[in-house]
């Protein structure tokens, strides 16, 4: 979750007010399919989106990329036509909230805090996104408590409203606001599935590990290693994913491959790098580790 | 005087039966000549004297007269007289022995000094104790003496007679049996007869009853042992015996059986290693020898020594552990053996490699022992070479090619990589109309031509078959295709898997070293061999017949063009057509020694990707397949032999594999609609007729199986796999000897578990088989009747349990941070601040989710002892439990009758069942995950595990019916049942995991023991199993209705939950109470 402190201090560390955070540089993203067009279309129509897919395939990177891309367009449009709304951000803000088991509705909406001898209302991140009209990205949403759905539902249909119960308010979402959820259908148990009433308020974009060539390109770029090694890493990733049905909860993510690539770039011997960054990260099972070890040994010299 | 005397004899002899006279007359001339007159007279006198002893003793005389002439040849006259005297004395004293003495003499004296004659007679007569039996024995002794003396010195004979004598005190029959066994035994014993006899003597003192068995087993075992080691063997046997090893005869038999499996020349060495064990721990010696063949299968002799040394070290600290070690029944032993051995077993690596293969191929690949494929009889024949049939990689059972383990493992890895490579890189996905990227397509044109000629309208079953149909010489085309394709796969693997390519190359060069010498082959075979060696990456010049040098170069060129990472299987097919075309023109004739020329093809390799068919080839390719195409090599075809297989590649049968795959697909869609063209009977027949992949091994003479049978087997393999019957019956018991080794779970629904041997302090690896079955179903009326009979209690319990269900959210106050501020706390804090005392900052509250997350397994002991009646007189009236509903009542009544007896008493198991039903009722109310299982069994290979309700199964009428059928069965082997339940619980995702063990008595089973420590062994294993459960976060609880339970439960359940019920009737109530307590 982004930092909660509202007062920004400039000197020692970089700190953003939640709703003001936006990407300044183009994030690196290589499209695998038509996801960019889809998202653009959905955003244009303000249809909420769900990203489905295993960890580390670029869901978060994609939402960052899209917020940047849409933000750039936004800026262009504004500069070209009307510039009356000066308080509006030039870019599209991105509010990312990592959901966890104890994330409650008030964590999203806001709460009263005690300050000296009075209470002060603090807006939650969702409220801020609604107000400012940015993309609110709820990562791993199934982890959150069920009461959060109370908030999600009115925001995601034609109403586009956020009820702020404690203050007796009903907030209308600003124009640029879009709710994006991500979830990983693979590893959550059936208990933690999304309810249909929730799911069916979104369009779903599926993310899967990219094909070997694209993945190699990504790894090569991110880890700054040459494409040959990146190809081998991508090959390893592909092979490990083959084991998904055999006791491996999830295959090696692109992120892990990038880590391995970075270690290699830093001078770690490839097999060792894969061992610590990939093999030991994907599983604790000894026999699986051994098998992956052999696969690694087959691929890397 | 002489004459007178003579007539005297005659007169006396005439009074005797005529036989005597006859014999006398026969022997007389010889004797008269040999003896002096006096001596002769004494001879005759003796005869007469003996004959006059009794009515029947004339018979002895006859024998005396009969053997005398023979004896004269063996003895000097003086000794002869001595022999005669001894004989006369013996015969007069013990007429019963006379005949034997005389008639055995010739044989005996053949090997005996004359001075021993009287001693010999004494030996024999000593055995005679005046009874008929002892007489017989004594006679036996005399009769055997000759044969015995062939083997023994006289002193040894004397010791042996002593032995016989002592043994006879116990039993005459035994004694004479041993005597006759000894006749056969002594030739086997070797030099040390004395040792053997003293061992026998020793045995008489300590365990004469075993003697016969000992002799018998010696007779069987000695031939198995190296003659030079037999003496040593017997010596060791004696030491074993004196040090008190029980059941010696059997032991030596077992030892010898083990020795038989080992090269005789190595017996000495083995005994060298083993002998010191006797001093340390006598019973370790036989165990060590018995295990040694297994150990030697894996390691060499010097390693055996270090294995033994490890055992010895263990002996000093933990004798029981050491025994298990020597029996290879402990994990430690296995591990040590594994560490020192260089060979790699399939079983040890199968899991690892299987996952490896799956990762590589991305398919459900299985791994199996090559023998399994051969046993299926669907066309593969080599049991020790790797292969694949498209879905399974078959590997040889064990590999010991290299002296280092890592290299052997590498071999396995390379082999499986190659086999998987065939799948990954599409060897079996050949598409006849697929495009080849590196060659021009000749297939289709050729196909048109051949089908015109053949006019055959049966379409090929598979693409690859269609391809091979193009060729006249099918075998040749298959050989070329296999080599080129394997070469292509190798190239692809080396390109794709850089890491393994080094190891791969080394295996390839090892394979190259094993190739036959080209110069010994005929021309066509030589060119094929050239192809093989190229495919293995040979870079040195290879000899080729001079006159075929251009052809050879062309082959190299084509092959090189195909065997690289860019090619596909279709390219292989194109290359095959071309090489075939070249080779078909090469006569397979012998080549003279001088007609060979080394072909240096190194420079060809840099040709790059530009490839065009060699000149001249184009035309001949065009002519191929046309009507009466010139077939010059026709006549020589008979002599053609396929090249020797490359060991790491193994058998390659693309045609069979593709067919199998297609059949499999067909099998899958059998019920649904299947659009793809299916394989017809005719296709199969056509296939069986044409393919060379089958006829190959038929020529090799592997059994009498025909192609049709193979086809049948194939069909069986793919389609008609009968589902294993789920009949939960209490099936027949298979008995496996307790002393056997590890077990394998080869059937579905069987699981293997280790067992804890507390003495050895180690696990016995893979020791028990748990067979999981569903309990058979009975009537569900039983369930209803119980619920009814407990009526009130059921309701009460249900209500109590419902109270257990927690609210999903519980408000938690006084937190540092939370959902919201708690007004009360804030006011308090404000008051604190105003009054100046330090404020409490915890004033937030939040709702906490509290969910009940319980998984529980009930393990019900259904051993025979639960059939015990509960000793109470107030037998429950059957009628009172009868259901009121008429239909249910009828069912209930029938089921009662079905059980055969009208029980008016309750058994322990009945109460267990009742308690269970109440519990189910209660648990259903709160929705916990639960499973109910019964266990019993007989022996370690038959731990029956009956599913009454599986943990992931919903409660249903089925479950009700199964409960009805719970009934007492066999013994109680708790350990494996607990381990199996543990594994079930461990796979569940729940916060509280509980294992409820409901039993009636202590764990006991046949062989759930070591000698004499049965109880402790079982108890310790059970304890260990429960400890394992705890370490996996499972909370075990034992509830027992055994009144003596305290004895063993205490040791077993230290710091674990347990309870012994004094009053069995309390079981249902108590169980419910405990469940409630334990889960909240």
C-alpha cells in the first residue's frame, strides 16, 4: 500500500500524497496480446476491470503502464482543448491498495483519528481515488474482508457512488475514476473466490506468462542481460511452469526470472542464481527442488 | 593225515546246509594254496566253529568262505589269520554282526591297514547293545565302512563311530539316517573331516534333534560353496553353533543359498569379511551373508567391506540397529549403501527424473521400468534399454556403467532427455503433408506414384506408416529414419539445453567408442554405420568403401543438413528418402581390406544452410517408386543387418508409437462422437502385416507371439483398461512372509509406509502396505434405528453442538489501532487526561473474524477383539431398537437376519458404531470437516483401511449404509493406519486438525514385533506414528475401552491426549464431550 502519511516532507525521502501519485516515466511494458486496446476501451467506457492471472506476470506493471498511458492522453487532450479545471491533475493518479485478510471497509473509506482532544476524519485511499478521479487498483482483492464488497458494488455499476457511512455522505466518483481489481484464481481456495455478484460487474483480462521470446525480451530488458541468457531463463521458466500440476502451486513468475537475471548481471553464476532466485522461491518441496535443479543444470552451462 | 583231516571237514560240512559246502568247495583251492596247512585248518575250523554257533549262523560261514579268497589278495597270510580270528570272535560273540563283518571286509580293508582290523571290529561291535535296532545300526556301520574309509582315515572313522554311538543313545533311527547321509556328505566336506565330525559331536551334545536337519541342509548347502571354502564354512558354522545361534541347520542353508548367488571365487573373500562378525555378534553373521548378494549387486567387494565395517561400528553401540542394518531393513543401511554404491537405481531416481521429464516436455509423462513395457508385449523387446512409446519413458532398472555415481546419474539423465526429446521435438508428430523446411518435398510425388502402382486402397493408419509405405525396403528405410531422427533430436537437445550438452557429448563419445569397426562390415552396412557415427557427432575420418566414396559424401551432406536444431521431423523424412535412394543402389557386399579409404568430411560441415540435392541424385529420385524401378540390390537383401543399436537411444518405433497414440485418442472418444478418421480393423491388419517394427523381434525369436497377438495387446493397452474394482469387500488375504524385504505399492489405492523399529532406532523403509477400500454397504435402516433409540440425547447433543458454532465476527476492544474509536474508551482516556493521570491509548476496536476451522479423522479399530461382548446382563431388547416405520422395520429385520445370528448382547464394536452415529449427527450440525475410517488387517502387507466416510465426501445414505457394515475383522496394526490418516489430514487446510483413535485394546498384529518384544514393538511404532502426526500439526487423541489400557497407553501417550473409559457404556457420551472440548 502506498504510504499513508498525508504531510509530505521533502528533504529526506520521497513521499507522495496518495491521490497525487502518478507515474512520471513510461513504465516498461511489452504487450502480449490485445490487453492495451481492451483496457483503453474499457476505460473510455468506464467499465471496471478485473485482472486475472498468476503472480508476477505483470498485472501491476500493466496497470501502472495504463495509468501512465491514459494519463499522457489525458494531458494532451486537456492542453489542446480546455484548461479550465486547473486543480485537476495533469496525469491520471494511480492508487494501489494491496489487500490483506484484515483489510476492512473503513481501511478503504477512511476513519476518525484522535488528534489532541478532537477527532479528525481521514479519507481512506479509495475515497481519495474516488474524489480525485484516478485508477484505484485493489491488488489480490479476494483477500480483503467481505464488507469491502459493500463499497465496491455501488462504485462499479451505473451509480458510481461511494457511501461514506460514518460521515453520512454519498460521494460521487470523479470522472476519471476507475476501479481495477486483480486476483489470482489459481492459489486461493474455493472459499476465497469472488462472489458472482461482484465478478459480474467487471470485464476480465487474463494474464498468462508471456511466450518464450517475449518473456526473454522482458527479462533481458529488466535485468539488463543479453538476450541469450534471457532466452535460457525464459526457457527455464517455461519448463518449470510445466510442473504446475505436479505439486508446484504456481510456476516461476517472470518477476523471479528477472531477479535471477539481475543476479546473473551482478556476476552470480547462472545456475546458482536460478537456484536462489527461482528454484528455492517457487517451492519448498525437496523432490521438486531436485527436479528443477536438474532442469536448470540441463539448460545452463 | 591230510586226507583224513580233509574227510573230517567234509563230514562236518556235510552236516551243514549244502550252501556252506558249495562255497567251501569254491574257495578251497585258492585258500589251500595261500595258507599253510595249519592255517588252512584253522580257517576251516573257524568256519565250522561259527556255523555251529546257532541254527542260522551257517550263513556267516558262507560269507566267510565267500570273501576269503578276496581277502587273500588284500592281506598277508598273518594278517589274514588275524582277520579270521577277529571275525570268529565277533561272530561267536555277536552272531548278528558276523555276516556284516565278513561281507563288508573286502571293501573296508581296501582302505584300511591290517593293524586296525580288531579296532574296526570293536567299533562295530561297540555299537551293538544287544537289541535288534542296535544290531541293525552296527551292521549298517560295517556295511558303510568301506565307503566311509574312502573319505576318512581310520582315526576319523573311529571318531565318527563314536559320534554314531552317542547319537544312538538318543535315537537309533536318527543315527542310522545320519550314517547314510554321512556317506553322501563326506565327499562334499573337503579336507576337514575331523572338523565336521567334531561339529557333529558338538551338535549331539547341544541339540541332537537338529542333527538330521543339519545333515540334510549341509548336504544341500555344501555343493553351493566353493570347495576350498567348505572347511572354513563348517568351522564358521560350528562357531555359530557354539555361540548359540538358534536353528543352525536352517541358518547354514540360508547362508549357502546366499553364497550360491555369489561367484564361487569370491566366497573366500566374503567369508574373510564376514568371519569377524561372529565374535562381535554371532547372529549378525548369517544376516550379513544373506544380504551380501543384494549389496554386491550394487557395490564392489571393497565397498562391501566398508558396508560391513559400518555395521560393525553400529554393533558396538546399538546391536539391534546393527541387525536391522545387516538385514538392510533400516533407513540408515539403505542410505549408507546408496552412498557407497556407484550404481544408480531406477527406483531411486524415478521421481526426480519423472518431474524432470514432465518439466521438459510439458506433458503428463510417466516413467517406468523398461521391463514393464516388454511385459506388455506390444512390440518392444529390449528390457534393458531405454525407450518410449509416446507417453511413458522407459528406463533400465539400474545403471552401473561408470565407476562414479554422478556419471551413472548423468547417463540416466541424458537418456531420459533423449527420450523426452523425441516427444518434445515431435518425432512422433510426423505429419505426412507437413512442410519440410530444409528439403524439397518429395514425399507427396512419391506417394502418388506408389499408390498408383500398388493400387492399394487401404489407407494407412498413421502418417508415419504412410511414409514407410513409400519404400520397398521397409527395414532399411526405418533404420535410416531412426538414425537421422535420433541425430536430429540429439542436435536439437544440444542446442536447446546448453547445460546438458557437455554431458551429452561425453555420453555420445562413449557410445561412439562402442560402435563396431566399419571395416568389418559390408558396404551398405558400412555406410549406415557411417550415418550412425555421424549422428553421434564423430569428427574423425571414417573408413568407407573406395567405390562408394561419393555416395558416402552425399550421405554425410544430407545427414548433416538434417541433423541440426532447425530441422523438423518432416526434414528427417525427406533426408530418409534421399539417403534411402543412395543406399538402395549400394550392393551389400563384402569389401576387401585394401578397398577402404578414410573419408574426411570435416570440410563439409562449413557448408552452411544452402543445400541442394547432390547432382545425379535428382534423377534417380525421380525414378524411384516408378513401376518396375531397377532394383539391383534385390538379391543381396537377405544379408542386410540393421546397425547395432546405440545404447543411450534405445529402441525407436515411430510407427508403433504413432499408432498407439492414435488408438489412445480413439479410446478416449469412444463414447462421444469422434470426427477424426478412426482406425479400422483392416488398418490394424495392414499395419501388422507391413511394419518391420514388429517383424524385427519376431526374427530374433522372442517367444511365439504373433503380430496379431501384439496388435491385440496394443488394443488392450490403450482402450480396455479395466477399472480396478471398487468392491469394498473384505478380500482374500495375501500372505507375504514377515521376514521379507520392502514392499511396493503396485496396486491402486495402496500406500506404503515406513515402520519404526524402536530397537534399531531407525525406520524400516517401506515396510507396510495400507490398502484403502470402501467399506461395503449394508442397510441404512441401522442408522435410523440408532438415532431413534438415542432420541433425546441426539437432540440434546445437536443443540449443544450448535452452540459451538461461533459468530463469524467478534468485536475486539482496547486496541492500539482498529476500525473505529470506542466511545467508552475515548471518554475514559479524556477523563484520564483531564485528571492528569497517564491516559490509556488503546481505544480502538475492530471486528475479528473467528471461524471454526476443524478437520478431524476418526480411526475406528475394527479388529477381531471388538467382537467381544460387553459383559452386562441387562441385554438390550432387540425390539426396543426396531424402527417404527414399517418399511424400515422390514429392512431392519432382514438385515438382522442377514447377520445370521440374533444377537441379544452388544459387542464393543456396536457401541463404537453407536457413538459414531451420534457424533456424525453432532458434527453435521456444526459443519466441521471429518472423515471416518476403520482399520484392521493381517500382517504388514495387508493393513486394511476402510473408508466409511472420506474427509472430502459429503454425508449421505451411502455413509449410513457403510456404518451398518462395520464389523470386527482381523488384527490391529495401528502404526500404518495412523500414518495413512496423518497423510490424509496433512493434505487438508484447516487450523485445527484432530485425529481420534478409538480402539479397544493394544496394537497387535502378526509380526508386528521382533522376537519376544512384540508388545513394545507395536507400542513404540504406534507412539512414533502419533508423534509424526503431532509434528505435522495434528492433535491425536486416543480413547480406549480397554480396561488394562493404562499399562501401555502411558508409555505411548506421554504428553498426548488419552483417556481410558472404565465404563464402556459411557463411550457415546464421552466421545461427544471430548470432541467438544478438543475442538474449541
